[in-house]
């Protein structure tokens, strides 16, 4: 006889899984990826450590699930924002600005899931996120090149370079601190990063062309025209 989980059981398992990921995310946002351990995450989620192990047999599995969840949310936000743009070039600007604004709004979490030194296994997991970011940027570059809005170039290499610039310029150890708190300072940082990225791929005067405008950042989102 094959046991089939009832809808109630499936829902409870999904809720528990979501609670664990949420606890891991909150922990990483507060104390970094090194703090994402089974026991403290279980305590934060309000469940037994043994229960967490049923979902995630090791810390690496938990980190992988956390990175996947954050990656999915961030890539989806970039894609949705870019898809609302009136054209391929403004779509590229929108994608970059959206990632930048959201990364700055959650700077500690962004650093944790993308670049914080932890161990080799975690680095391999987080490389998947970097590749996803590059792939999304590459799609936007190719679309702009196709319509002649950008000069022909190696879009894969350009996308990888832009991801490096975005990460180092926003959250890496070389990233300058935001001079003051509040939406205005964050907006300025997002605009500067977006302008740099657009100029790097061949847009000579993106500000004059209206590709970067005032960005609403109060909720960690961004908009470009």
C-alpha cells in the first residue's frame, strides 16, 4: 500500500520548510552566513533541530536552500521590473537599478548570500546565484544589442563584468559607505551605479537619454525610465 500525504500534511510540511528558510534568512541578514547553523535556525523557527535535519541533512543543504530562495526572489524582481520598461535599453537599466536598490536595502543579507567568505562548499552554492545574475543581465544586453541600442559585443563577458562591478560597487569590501542614511543617499548610489554600468556597455549619455530617473527606494525597489 502506497501512503499518500493528505493536503493538510503537505501544507504543514511546506509551512515548516518556509519557516526554516525565513529563520535562516533573518539570521544571515543579522549576523552573516557563518551564523546560519542548524541549531540557532531551528530555535529561531520555533522547531526542534531534529526537525530541521529532516528537511536539510546538513548546513550546506540549508545554505543552498537559502541562497536559492534569495536568488529566485531577486532575479524575479529584476525580471518583473525590466519587463515593465518601454524598451530593451531601459529594461537593462531597470534590471540593474532594481538589483542595486534591493541589495542596498538588505546589504548584510546580499553580502552573505553572494560573497561573504565562509567555506568552499558555500562558495560553490553561491556561484549559482552569481551565474543567474549574469544570465539575467546577459538577456537584457542581447535584447538591446539586437535592436541596435548597444554596440555589438561579447554579451556573456560584458554581463559577467557588470555583475562584478555591481557586487563590488554595492556590497563588497571596496564599496564606499553611503554618506548618509535615508532614501536620498540610497537613490544617489543606485543612480551612480546604474549610470556606470550603462556607460560601460556603450551608452554615452544615459542620463540625458532619460534612462535613469528618480528611483523610489523606500521598499527596496527601483525604477528606471
